[in-house]
């Protein structure tokens, strides 16, 4: 139906020194000190550049970035409902396809980037995200993962890890571990059932060059792509705001987070440590896990050990689920 | 000379959209509106219409796709029926508040439960406060004409509002009627290409929909209300020019039938007006001074026109075809707005309402005759005994 339109071609950067100096996500917003998602936004914006349209489903990066009708973006940006970012992005992409085809828009197809939180990506936003991926629109959907509904006051989401203390999973006598469920596997939700998708990757704010190059690679693919970006939240996870990158790095060193690419069916892994540290090393940096017993931490370790046998590829839960115990 | 065709309401809507050169279409199947998308998908597949046809994963996505496309500067079209209309409810306010003039075709269907395919206006009447222009067509011809007119009205730079272009499910959507099919060149003359003044364009960056704080809310709400205050004059001009170019005789807001010396009128919107016209003819044959007033736009509601027109009669009966459970008049919605519009009239008519055509029931001629008896009595006494009559259930109807 649609004829091919000219798209962007973004070069990989070789080192942090070669990252563009220009800022497209500008100061003046109200994110917290040490905000992981804000750092993600800064890096993604540098990677995508000015010939881009960004969409912000409701979440921290909408609420803390826009206030009093102001916004910090140097490219066009649009709020979407937390539910429908994938669908609004589909409409924008479809519009550009037809406007370019009819000669009504003269430029190349802009980079269309959704910056969704975990809720807007794989919980309430899952249906629209899946619709976009299935239909093959040329859109990059980014899930900046701060592992909770943070903007509403740190409530559990499907990305919140087992054992986390959130305001909807407070630990108590009857439920000592707080959150009892293990998280959804976000990249697998995309990889597992969307034949139009050729590129899915995970990235971390601890490795900015890798993050930038994954954004660029994803944007260069024609068709939909998905990035899952680990974006620690000092407020929600309860750690010192100076330690965002340290916490993100420790997640990789303990296997709590794995950086990988899935490209046309092939997995490649980045930043794999020679030997994984115990997950306890990571968990003890954050007050959200402070209530956990050794038995709980062992359960988390068992889950991570199983997952690390084939990172990125889903495994059956190696521990008892909440209805099995 | 324009050709004549025989089209049902669904096909008429699809051809109205094609003649309007819609650029992005978003679909999802639900009866009875589905026929619109079936027809449009053929036109796109045949290459008769150059548009992106996007299969939404639900009505919520359909409306989101449409307003996203509108934000990027394309003319966008979608549609739905029944629970599909209510499923998309979250997305109506962002489209209207974003001043994104996409169009949504509605072929009404009763809501669940119980599951019912029939036409009832409650589906989209539930969305009447979301800031969309809306009104009903009576015939396939009016469906096609409204589709084109609504784009012209909604995309007016002083309006910039989305539109619900409504028709009754089945009674209009599935019963073919004669349609005078406009020339494309006439439509192109009437409807210029859509131009979004603030599109999402990297060469002119803008932000759509940043947060506000409560102190900024009233001013923005006022702007949206003001836009609606200005819509009627745009409608008058758009309808007048449409009549001139296409040789029609639509009145902008109220279509009156045999009202010149009428004692009472049926007041309604949509397809049941067809039956009402026949009922009025038969009543007139028997010497009963009945008439009909058909509402063409529910939003903006033509308050002044209603006050002026309906105050000519002794009694008015609204035929509701929708529900407002527990509302002021304990029946439908039309009567609320009609009575409000008549409040300051020096000698208002007696106004009552009839719950008819619910769940897709046909409103029969006999039912109109029974309503006429109630209205004739009200015209004689100058008052109504009840605010609402459930037709076929209440005494006298």
C-alpha cells in the first residue's frame, strides 16, 4: 500500500567524547535529583537529534517535565494518555507516510519516539504498544523503566521487582516480603509475538555510549523497534541521589539487569561481568528491599540465577508463585 | 450533472469520507457502523482513495490514531457504534482539548446489557459533554452531506474541533436510499485541504498538552467554551454554501416539517424523523394540526433557535431514543435541553417526552398517533400530566 519514504540515517558514536554537545532536552524541568529517567531522556534526545517527534504518555517524564504549560524539549512533543501512546504514535506515523507521499511534507520521515514509563509501556499501555508493534509503524518505543508508578507516589507496576516495598505493596506481618510477584519480561512481550519487529534491546544509564548507539540503531531500522532502559529512581527505590549510575552499574554486575540486543532473531550481550556478584550486593543499596529476610533474598537469587542461564530468553519461574506456596 | 446512486447510510458515510479526501482512516469492527470501514477498505485497496488505512486494536486506539494523525496535519476519519463508542471515552477529551478536528462516524447501537444490536442514541449521547460537534442525519443523503459539511465546520480555523457525525444504526446505516452523488470537483471547491496551524513538525517545534496547574484551568476551559459559542455562525455559513454549491435545502439547526399552523410538534433527531413525517401527513389528513421539528446539531445546541421556533407551538413532545436514568425528567436527555432553552420564553409550550425507539425498536406510526393524542390534550390544556411517557408501557401511549 504505502510506498517507501526516505528515513533517517544516524551514525554510531565511538566514545563519550563524540556524543553530540547539543542538548534537545533542556534544563528547567522539575525532575528529582539523580533522576534516572531524566538522564535517559537526555541521552535519548542527544541520540535522536532535532529531526524527531517525541511522545510522552502520562508518567514521571510527563508530569515532572511539563508544568504551567511549559516544556523542556527543543523538538515537537505531545502528551498522550498513559493508555494510548502506541496508538497516537501510529496515527502520527501514518499521517507522515501519507503527507510525504502526497508531497505535503517535504522532509524525511521524522524519528518518532515514544518515551513510556513501565506502566505506559507494559501495563495499561500494553495493548496500544502491541498494536503499534504488530502493525509495523516506523516508531521507536522506549520503556524507561523506573520499576514503579513513581509519579503517583511509588506504586507497584509489572516491572517492580519481587520483594520491593511500594505504597501498594507495603511489607507487613501477613505479607512480609512486600511485593510477592516477579516482574513481566518487557522485551519478551515484544520479541515474542510481533513479526514486524526486527530490533529490540535493553540499555542502562550506566553505559551512555551503548545507550545512544542502541537508540540510533533502533531509529535506523525501518519499522517498529523497542528499547527497555534501566533508569534507577532514587526516590522510589530509596537510595542516595548521588548514586544513580552506581546503582545502575551494580544491577549489571549482579545480573539484576542484562544489557543485550535482539536483532532479527539473534541475541548478543553487552557488559557481561566475568563473574556475577550476589544480588544481595545490589539489594542492600536500596531501602525498598531493607525489610527482606535471607530467605527472601535467596528466592530473588534463585530467580536471577535461572534468568542468567539464557538472559533475555524467558524462563519458567524457578521459585513458587503466590498461589503455589 | 451529479449522478444518483442508491446507498445505505454506511456506504454514504464512506463515500462522504472519500469525497472529503480523508488521509488517515482507523478501523475496528463492531456492528452496525462496520459497513463504513468495509466500504472504505475497498476504496483504499482499489486505489480509488489514497489514504493510510490503520487497523486499530480497539476503539480506544481508533480515536487515538485519528487524533494523532490530526496532530501531525492529516485529515483523519474513524467511527464506531454502541459499547465501542463508550470504550473510547478517554480519548474524546484529548482530541477536543487538543483542538484536533478528526471526524468519527457513529451508527448508533444500544449499550450492554443486555446485548442488543439495535439502534439507540445513548452510546454517543454519553459523550455529548466531551467537546465534540455532533448531530444526526435522517437519510443516507444527509449522512453523505453531513460528512463533508462536518469536516468543513470542524476544520474552520476559528473552530478546530472534532466531530461525531451520527446516524441511527440499521434504520439509516443499513437501509438504502437515493443519494445524489456530488462531483469531486464540487467537494474540492467546498472543502479546502486540512491545515493544522500547529502540527507536530520538527522544523517548527511545539509542545502539545503540557500540564497545567489549577489556576490555568478556567482560562483554557473558557477558550473551549468560546469556540463553541462561535461555531453556530460557522455552521450557518457552511450549510448555506453547501446548499448553493450542491443544490440542497438544509436548514442549519432545525428542520421544520408542516409546522406553519401546527398546534403541537414532535421534536427529535435522526432516522425516526422519516416515520414522523408520515405520521404528520396522516394526522393532517384527519385534521390534526401536527408538525415535526428535527434537530440537526445537538452540539452546539441551538438554544436561541429552539426558543424562537418551539415557542410558536402549544405543545412539544421530545422523542428521546436515548436514556438518562435518574435524570431531571426521569427519561431521556433531549427534554432537559429543550426545557432549559424555553425557560425564559414568555409563553412557553407544554413540553413532555416520549421514551421510544429504545434498544432499536421501531417507532411505529401507531406509536406516533398515540403520542399525538397526549400532545393534542397538552395543547388544549396548556399543561402536561407527566414529564415522561414510556411508550407502550404508560397509560395513554
